[in-house]
C-alpha cells in the first residue's frame, strides 16, 4: 500500500549514538510526553476494550473505492469488470443500486450527476490506464498490488465504530442501500482527504527491498556480509526496541488507545492497527552489554506477541471478529537504569516493526460533511451513550432509577446497622419484660395473644415489615408494648427455643380440651420442619409426631413399622437398580471416551499402526472431539499427516468425510486454514486426496467463505490449489 503521509525531515539526520540508545526519531516523547517508563509498572498483557473492525484496504490496482465489490454473477477471471465499467446516467441507472461502488453510491446520495468522487478516485488511482478499451490505456503501466488506502483504513478502524448496513433516500429520491463495507470505504476516504493536522511518529521508514537484495545475494551479485550490512544499516534501523516497548505498553495497557504499525521492515508499507499484546521475560542480567545505552545497569530479554488487525474481503453485513486479529512475534533486549526505567533496547529477532504512529480523528467536512449523518445512523446498534442521542436519554433515565435503587439500599443498610447497634440493649430490656409479663394473672390469655400474633407473622412473607409496623403501632404506652417487645425478643436467636417450647405447650393444652390433638400436633410438626430441605427429613418429623400421638396404640405402631419397612424395601430396590444402570452406563461411556482419546492421540502423533490397531478393535473415526471441536480427519489435515489422511479417507463413510464443525467448516477448509504455514506441497496432496474421495468443495462456513475463497486471500494464497479446485467445480 502506498503511504501518502509525509515523513518529517528529522528522520534523515543522525548523529553518532549507541545502536541500543534511541535517537531523535525514536524518542517515546514523539508519541506522548507522559509515558510511564518504569518497567515494573508496565502491564505484561493487555487488549483494547473495543476490538477495531476490519475491512479491505481498497487496493489501487482495483480502482480504490470505485471497485464494485457487491456486483453479482462475476467470476474471479472476470473481476476486471468491477472497475472497468462506464459511468451511469443518474436518471436511468442500468444496474441494481445495491451493486454500485461506494464512491458511486455517495455521489448518488448527494445527487451529483457528474459523479465527481468516482471520477476523482479513478484519476487518483490511474485505473483507466490499465483498461484496454479506454483511450488512456498504457501497456507498460503497472500498479503494485500492495498500494492502497491502508494509511487511512488503519486509523479509521481506531477512530470509528464498525458501521452496519443502512438504507437512505438520496437527494433525487433514490432508495440507496449502503453495506457495511461501503461505509467503511467512505470513512477511510474521508481520513485520506481530510488529513489530521498532526501525525505522531516513532521510528523511520526503510526504503530497501529486502526480497530484491536476497535475490542478488542468491545470484552472487553481493556477498552475505554486504547483504547483512544493508539490512542492519542505520537507514533500516527501524523503531528502537526500548522505545517500541514503552509505546506499546503505555498505549494499549495504560491508556487503552490503539495505534498504527508498519508491520514490514522493508520498502513495502503495510499499516495495521494494533489491538493488543503480551510479553514474557526470558532472561535478566544485572550488567550492561557492549554498546548498551549510557547509564544501563540492568538488561532484560523479552519475547513479545503483538496482536494487530488484518484486512478481510468486503461484506454487506457486519463481519465476525474471528478473522480480524493476526499476530507478530518479536524478541528484543531492554536496557534499564538504576531506577529500573527503560532507556534503550536492541532487537534480537529479524522481524520488527518499521515505524509506528497515531493521530486524532478529523471533523467531517467538505465533500464528506454529509457522511456524518450516514455514519451516526449506521452505528445506532453500538453504545447508546456514544452513538445515539435517543438511546442516550433512555440510558440516563435508567441510570437515575439505578441511582435511586442504590440510595435506597444504602439507607436500608444504614438503618440495619443502627438497629444492630441497639439490639443487645433491647434484648436485655425485652427479656425482663417477658419474664414480668408471664408472671401476671392473665398469663395464659396473653400467651395466646402472643402465639396468635406470632403465627400471623410466620405465615406471611413480609415478617420484618409487619413486625416493624406492629411495634410502631403501640409506642404510645409502655405497658401495651410488652407483648410486641416480647415478640421482638422471641425473634432473637437465644430465645427461639424457649418460645417454641411455650408455643407447643399452649397448642397441646388447647387441643386436649377441644379434641383436636392430632391436628394441633400436625401443625406443630409443620412449624418444626418448616426449614427442612428434603422429603426424607419431612417424613422423619411426621413419623415422630405420629409416634407421640399413637404411643398408647400398638396397632398404629405396627402399621407405621410396616409402612416404613415397605418404603425402605422399595427405595432399596430402586437404588440398587439405579446404581447398576449408572455403573453400566459409566463403563460404556468410559470405554467410548478412552477409545476416542486414543484415536485422537494416534492422529496427533501420526501413528498409523496404532490407528489401524484401534479400528480393528472396534474404534470409530466418525465423531467430534469435544476438546478441539474437530473430527479426527480435521485434526489430521490440520497437522498435515498425509499417511493418516490417506488411510482415514478409505475407512470413512461419505457422511463422516463431509462432517462439519461448529463454524460449518469441513476437512477441506481446515486443510487450508489449519496449518501454521502457508499452503505447501503436502497441502496440495491432502486437498487432492479429499476432493477425489468426494468431499464437498463448494461448502461455505459461517463467514460465507469456501475453500476457494481462502486460497485467494494473502494469508493462505496458493495458485495451484486455486486452479485445482476450480477444475473440480469449486466455482460458485
């Protein structure tokens, strides 16, 4: 991608300094004056709270944002028609509006019949010079495939929320549908034209082509020493390792703000937004190496994993974040002074960032002033306090309700605390009142009233509320509050047993007089077992009450024993059968699980003999591994175990061969995206084996990506596999 940001002249002037000490172009202050440099205060891992969205970098060789990415019924071989079209007549558009390019849609939305944005973008990219039918065609003119708008796309992912699809009415009455990628393209172009007033840089750009230098070395034109000297020259020193570590951990870990990194070292510029990192310390030395920065007293070796957002193909709907993040792995040495502050560093790994930078978002203005309204409408599904005034007001109301709730709970807690402070004094006072009350001549009547009031309170679910209300209603007279205060005392933990015994005595006395002993005992039993949690406990309590009632009757006791014995026999029989069934089921499940674990282990080891031996014993390969969520065949192709794949394909049914995981990927897709390296010779052989065995080649996963789509993108690109799949009917 061609970067249009002008690097400052200070990057070209250097003075004599240690290679481990940062210079003017590499000072962390270039990014921020308030960075924390103390090593122990820097987080070892962090991710941005909001993961930046991803999209296309709108390459120049496809016409930038004039590319009709949503045009249907166009094969890869005919892709040129997406940018070689004639401009439409706005009064009579000959193609569905949904299929127009982002630039055309925005011109149509504003009602500008001359399509000024589309024309401007075509002139900027010079795409018409690559079209044979156009008058400006130049056979010798070529556009590098890496040139594009990544210098604007990268900060756009950090400054704006991910836009969703919207439908609006244009200035001339057209119903225009903007897809997610259409709006991403326009936001990118807005930052391309309306550049930030100031960009903050760390590092300097290397203009050497490392691939070309290695070709010269291979051809014998330059020596190995000359090659290394050019790569490690001051012109390609890149970002200082110490300054990079300070900026990375402060921006992501402490400030929760992303920044942009040129992920490649040489002349090509690939701007990628950074979303997270993690690092580990591998070695510590309490002395300085030769060439270390002045003042170095400690050196720390670091391994860092950098997470950054990569480009994805265009999509109409919001794209899953699963494919957004890629990782880069760096090794470097940090140099610390006596206060454990980072003052320099040196790279150990050959891979390292060329430079890093950040800027602030610019206002929507000029031709893109109306884009602000489209953008606000497209992100209403996001955080309402940031993107929607209507939802913001609703959230404020909800916040007020929550605040009222919190204040109420706080007051209740304070009230409860005050209540607990005086609880001990009240208990002592109320205990004395209870003793006095039960010594009066009307003891029996007053105990009944206490029991009646207490029973009412127990039956309700609002015991605390009713108790407080009951206490407040009799504050006028001390003598009249004896019973209520006694009730409060009965609630105290050390008086519960006393109250319960008194309550049972009263109930039993009344029951004997009215010949309702049995009902009273049942009620007492229910009161006793109210807090029981199981049926067994309830039965025991009930039997205890019945035994007291039937103590004089031998017949009732025999009946109870017979019932209990029958229940025990039934329970024992059921328990025995249940245990036997569970034991058999566990045994079968354990055998199946062990068999599957052995199959997975054999596949991962590439042990064909062990796999054959397991299948002869009755093991199966037609299952989904719970741990990885993949079938044995998917694991084999992911690990590139060619012999295992050949053997399993012969042993599998068509259904097992075409099994899919939770992301709707079959073994063919995993053969391409599973291995850690780009497709190689083994990948091509595995693909041919799977296709010949009859695997589905047109299957699309949840992202709408087929095997042919994956081998067409930069990360998994393989022309041979692409051609083979097309020959086998993989074209949509």
